[in-house]
């Protein structure tokens, strides 16, 4: 284990000892240390830190900078040559308007995933089923990646989510077609001896757990194949997290079109998505023009169209 990775373990233990969950920061710093190790660098410099920060999507730069700055300040106590990147060089981004995928776009995305990578490995099937699960449940990608074998009850069609943003365990029921797809994936996965020994549900061909940076990288590559994203590096476009937004918006739209009582049903969606507050779910009403139109039409019907 490298000295930097040992320092990271010590730093995370200290932060969590202060009561911080520090999950996202830990993920960023694990990726940063892996970057440093690949570069055979032992001392954090501003140049190396900025190279790692800017290799990802621009929207994540402020969070990556914040994580590295905290770690670098900790390292200066042990390695005086450590350089801390300056604060405030990236403005915090506004909440992006979600991209709402159509059913046809999601089908194209999943089909393109099955042609990604080598046909002789499990990887393309892992990503195919992972993206499909995100699209059909609205789960966060970290929640899906954190699923263990014991968390997936294919007989009952229920997932148990333990690695959640709010730290609260929740159950997610599956549509029968999603259960069938996961069962097919599990059979294909267990045909690989290394994968049978893994405790994770979604794995790569050697049984290793998925990593966030690779999942996002594959997703962007597949989007470019389908023409949904520009081929230029760091170009803006639809994101992996937009599958979650698309699920939420399509669910609310389906309720409106069926003349359901959306106000009564919205707390159910809030719980299903793992939002801590209903207002986080209400945000979709203002984020999607069609939902705004549906809500306005419902109000006009209830109160009468003004003359």
C-alpha cells in the first residue's frame, strides 16, 4: 500500500470520527489517490491536482476541488512539500435542467451498450443491466452499484438499498420485466467462476466491484455512439443521473394523464426515490415544461378557466 493511500485511510478515519459520513468525498479521494499512483507521484502538487480535477465532467470540478483541498491540507502536516490547490477557482454550478430521455432513446442506449467492449466478457452485460435498472427504478447509480447479492431478492422482486444518500435503508419493488432481466444477468454472471465468488451483484469479468469513474465513462461513450452526446471531450449533454430524472418525470406525467391525484401520490414517489423531503420531488414540476403544463391544466380545471 502506497504512503498516500495509507494517509488517505488515516484522513478518512479522522473525518468520520468527527461524525461526517464523507462518502462522496471518500470516493473522489480514492480516485485521486489512484490517479497519483498511476502517475507514480508521491507528493500532491497543484498541477497534478488540477489535472485530476479537470479530467472529469465540469459540473463535478467544485466538489473534486473541495475534496482534494481538504486532503492536501491534512497532508501538509506530514509532507511539507504538499501544495494545496487554491479555493474558489471554480464557481459552484447551478442545478442543471434535467435531460428527459424518451423511451426510444433509452432503448437505443441499452442496445448500444450491448455492442460496447468485447463480446467475450461479462462487462457489456453488466453495464447493460445496470443502465436498464437505473432507467426502470430511478435509483441513484451509487445505490445500484452498492447492491450485494443478498440485497437482490429475485423471488419477491424486491431490492434492499443500504448504500443510500440519506443513510436510510429502503426497499424498492421491481416490475416483473426488471426482475426477469436481473435474473438473466445473474445467471450469465455466475457462469464466470471469479464472479460467483463475489459478494456484489453487479461485477466485472474478474468479479471486481464497479467504480464510479468507469461507469460514467462507459455511459458517455455509449451516448456518443447513439448520437445523444457530442464526441468532443467534456462536452455538455445528457448525463447518467438524468435516467433518474426521466423516471421521476415519466411517473408524474403518467399520473397526470391518468387523472390521478398527483398531490396525494407524490409522497409515495418521494419515498421510492429516497428523497429526504417532498419538495425535492416537487422540483420536477418546474424542471419539466410538460409537467408545468399538466399542473396548470389541472388547476384551471379545478378552479375554472378565467374569462
